[in-house]
């Protein structure tokens, strides 16, 4: 009985799947899927190499500081960094006094209540505060940015495939919409207020090119020239750190753990062989 | 049939040089596993220690400008009540007048305040008996028999220097580390 | 049951003797996973995955309990508390990456354990109950993993919860009320998050309980082995300890090495980037996929694209997805071949490897976007999946001519070493 029932159920599912396959195949041949601009013109992130690549990689603190400079002078006007605290900047090599000064002079103030009146007010951030958000809420953010909400950047490089390279590619990838694209897909002209960028999933991005000119940010003495490419690379490195601040301790702990496990496993193997030495199996 | 004999017991316990070396390998393998297990437990224990954000909140800044002599404010330091009291000259005199040697926890007011800022008494608002919050910092609260603080839980009386004078508490109210950042502001912690 | 030649527990230390007389727990452990359990001497490395599954469950329970000390099951703070664990809690990043990757490794070892059972027909009499309990563990694991994935309250968490509970919405008449009941609302929200957290904490202990039953049921007939020939005498077995504890110790070492590589050097490789975006009920990710271990089933769900007369395609997909797991409960009665091991079943063996390939293809299609050619490939692969279990296996059992079996485990072992049994 079980096998007869199973046979019938199997016949039903398998049969209908094969029928669906045939109908789908006919449809696929008679009406092939329409190509879309996103499919044909979207590009994977460019290849870019960093000091923190690979199992032994470390952050380059000077680069993170430059990236932080780009973030604070350019990105922070619209983008929040809500999971990162000022105190975390110690990882970048700033000392306590410097962090205090950075927090105190931060352009955006931390919302708080007035200790005397209880009214909503703002105060200067302190190191234990998270980076304050540029907009009070999503509605304010959308209203100020042509209905597009600038996403939080704390986790951006983990929230996209090949995130570091993605941020770098996006920042350096703005261009004119290719003529070839308009020829093939005349309907998908980049709408007014959006900007063409082949590294963005649907090709048209609300954010205007943020890094436009060499020297937009002034780097300190002895640092590389602040070209657009360099600034993009540095801020992508900074955002890799904000997303994965514990990367260095993770990798160094990993090496120690692996070393230990290799020795322990070798011993376990020898012990296993030793116990079974007299027993054929 | 010799190949079929179950020889585990021999391999493990019989004597002879080769067998002792084998014993050593088994012991080494088990020891390594044991060490690994213990080391793996450490982060599981350590995660219960205060996290970085809790430690970052470990200092408090207090603005003294609004506190008139005779007044006190309650604020928090490390999530516990902190009393900041502006002593009047009479209160200072009263504290200095006490016979230090006879106190349960002998300390002078000078030892409990910053040199030159003797009028600012900064103490934890935590009774040293069982951790209740003493009264006396708020306007109109019972200040106890010695004009300082009074803990209603079990009746400990503290004087105007926050020293224990009567009741079950064993020690004076704790004085946290205080530094003056300006004439009218202090950093606690 | 135990074999008459099994070692008997005779505690030497007075303390153990004292305990054993009052609470025979040392005896129970000795007979379950100690020297008192005789095991076939010829088990290969595929028999390591049972113990490794138990190890993976322990890792999940320990890291999970630790993280629950820092997590807040509230839609306003859940995502933030996970970041708090990652950034501020001492060693929190290690706990979370170990837990997230631990789920994947749990499924890896359990899938290998299940396919071991399929190849060597470990589900056959007298071990049907072991197989059935194992499947219950598998179902509980899937429920636990799904609810755990919702807890970080990222985009994939939210939309996963919405889509999976939406499956119940496909059931006629009662479907929508059931979906609303599961979520405690009309969309995933605080109510759903809290109940998922509660159950996610509970179910692993239920799994541990069913594992005890699974091992209990296994100890009645004793472990199967690669020849599929039952144990005939003491020469066929070795005591579990020290023989298999040593072998499992080595297996655990290899497991930990691979696990450490994932946790320390590629912790997000098996995860999806979209789950690092906080849940947003107003915007669906471009490409929703569950975690990789659900991909084969997800492919079956999506393979149904045409209504079957009055049955809508959506309902068919849901039915087929549940059927693809439930049919495994009937496996002991579908495969009636008296021979267990695939080593002695030439035809069965070929179809077994086709099934492995088929499930891998289904998995790949389940993770790919729902567009051609992946839909068509998954339709063929899903058709084979059902045909394999429901049609092909019973037919093979009826028509296959198995190879001659060895007389005993010992005979097989000696033949392998080029000796003849006396």
C-alpha cells in the first residue's frame, strides 16, 4: 500500500514538474526573456587591493585616518554612522585628548534634554557618544534629499557583496550614460535628479558624485595626494573598519587557534592510530 | 586468529618502551584537548565583564555652578547615585570638631575633600551597610542625628563629612576619585 | 539490548562505586558511549558525523546562551544589540561569528550524516526508529535555524519571516488565519520577534532530548556498518571507548580546524550581505534567499510555476516542499531490498550518486535568482528528487541483483587486508 501510494504521489509531483518544465521551455523559446539595462550594463566592483586583505592583513592607520577625514568632511553631511562611537576612534591611533576634541568639534550635535528645563535640546558630543545622525528621522532625511534616504554607513561594506571594492567603485564610477545603452534601451534614460553609475544595482543613483575634485579634502604632511581615486580608496578603507572593527584581533586570534588545533589534531591522529595499531579494520 | 585478538588492553597498559611512548601520545592528546577546552571557556566567562560602552560611561562630569552652600545634588556615577554637597562654614566646623580617633572609620574632612576645595563634599550615595540610598541630599529630607545623611533602611547616621557615626554601616560613605576641571566643574572617575 | 560480550561496568574508585549504587549514571554513560558499548570494528570516517552533530549542537547552545545575555528581542533594538555584541561585548564578535557559522556547520555535518544513512541504508529494519527520530531532529533543527535567522532583525531576517510564514498562507481557507496567528500580527513585528526568540531558546533543548532518544534507539540493535552485515560475534566488534572515542577525537580536530577557518578568516562568507541592513518593512531586497542549507527545499518550492487544474501553483509548491521532507519518513518501507550497504548494490549506488548531484543542483538553483534557466533546471531536478524516492528506489529493490555479501564483518575486514578468515 505504501509503495502504491508513493508511486502515485511521485508520479503526480514528478509528472507535473516535467509538464511545467516543458511549458516553461516552450514559453522560453517562443517568448525569450526581455533583456534589461540592469542586466547588461551593471558592473561588478573593480579590483582594488588593501593592506587588510588576506589572513595576515592589518589596517593601515594612516589610511583609516585619511578615510575618516573624508567621511567627516564629505559623507557625514548626509550619512549617519550610528553604530560607531567617538571612543572607537582610538583604534585609528588617536589619543584620548584628540578624540575628545573631535567629539567636541563635531558639526552635528547630540540630541539630549536640557537638564534645567527638560526641553529637547542638543549638546556637544563626548567620546562615549555614538556619532550623532545628520537627520532627526527618516522623514527629515527624505525631505532634505529629494525623497532618497541616505543609508547609514556603519555596516555598508558588509551589507554589499565585496563591500570595500563596491564603495570604492561606486565613488569612482560616476559617468555619462553610455550612448550604447540609450540606443538599446531608449526608455531608460537617467531621470532628472538621478546620476548614472554602472556599479549601482539599478544603474541610477540619487546621490550626486560626492568626490569630484582633487584636493577636495586636504591631507596632512607626508600623506599621498588627495586625488579622487585616493580619497575613494581611503574612505572605503575607513568604512571597512567601521563595519568590522575587530578584524585585526579576529585574524591574530585565528592564527593562534589554528596553530593550536593543528598540533592538537596531529596528536589526536597519532593517538587514534596508536589505539587501533593492533586492530585491523 | 592472532590478528583478531582485541589487543587494546595490551596497547594501553602493558609495559615495554614502545608502549610507554604510545601511552605518552594518548596522554598528550587528552591534555591538549583539555587545555583547549579550558581556553575556550575563558571568553565565555569574560563576556560577562562590563562591555566597552559600559566602561566608557565610567566617568561623570558635574557642573557645580548652581549649587548654593547648604545645598546638595544627586547625580549618577557608574549607574549609582552620587551626592555632591556644598558645605556651609558651620557644617565644615561641625565636621572638623568631631574627635577623629573615636570614629568607627577615622578620617578627617580634609582627607575626604580636595585641598583648597574643602566646601565640596563628593560621596557615593550608597550606604556602606547594604547599599541603600541614604536621605539628606534632597531638600527637606531627614539628615539624621549628625546633620549629614541618614539611611532609612537600617538607621545609619552619617555626619556632614559623610562619615558613619551611628547605626550598622561599617564605613564612611565612599569618596570617588574627583578632579576639578575648572572652578565650577568636576570630573568624577 | 547489549551484546552478551559487552564489557560490564565495574567501578574501581570507591567514590564511583558509591555514586553508581545510588544513581547509576556512570553506568549509563559507560554503556552508552564508553567501553560498555560494542561497535562494529569496520566503521569508516562517515560514521564520525553523528558525534560531530552532537558537538555542533553543544557549540550552538553554549554560544547562544552567552549571546542571549546581551541580545534584546525588541524590533526597536534587536539589530542594535547584535551590533553591541559585535563591537562592545568582550569577545562578543567571536560568540556571534561562532554561532552564525556554527549553524552552517551543524547542517553540513547533519547532511553528511543523513547521506551516510542513505548510502548504507541505515534506515532499514531493525533501525527504523533511529531514522524516524533523526528526521524529527532534522525538522526541529530547520525550525530552530529559521527562527534564529530572524533574531538579528536584518532585511533577510524580516523578509525571510514574511515569506516563510507566507507559505502557510497558501493553505486554502485556514491559511491566512494561521499566518496571522504565527506572526501575532499582519506582518512580522515585535510579537513575532519575541515568540521566535522564546522558541529559538527552547527548541535546542528539545533537540537534545530527541537526540537522547535517537541514541537510545540506536543502542537496541547497535550501530550499522559499511558492509550492512549484522554483528555475529565478539570478533566483529570493538568497545566504543577507547577505539571510537579516539577516532571521534581526531574527527573533532578536523571539524574544529575547518570551523576555525570559517569563523576567523571568512565569517561572513556563508551569510548574506542584506542581513547587515536593518529590517525595513517598506523595501524588499532585490533577491530574497534563505540560508544556504534551505536552498534545495527553496528550489522545490519555486519549481511549481503552473496551476494544476484547481490547485494553485503556490499551494503545489508548498505541498511539494513539505512532501520532499516527509517522504523520508516512509523510506524504510519504500526501499525493500534486503541488502543494506550501497557497496553491494551496483544499481542503487549509481542512483545514489545521481541523487547527491541532484540535491547539489537543487541547492544551486535555490540560491540563484528566480529566473531562467534556473527555474527550468530546478524543475527537472525536483522531478528527479521525487521520482528517486517514490518510484526508482522501490523499483530498484524489486529488480536489482545485489553482489554477494561477506559472511561477516571480520571476513570483510580480513579480505580487505588480503587474508582469509580461518
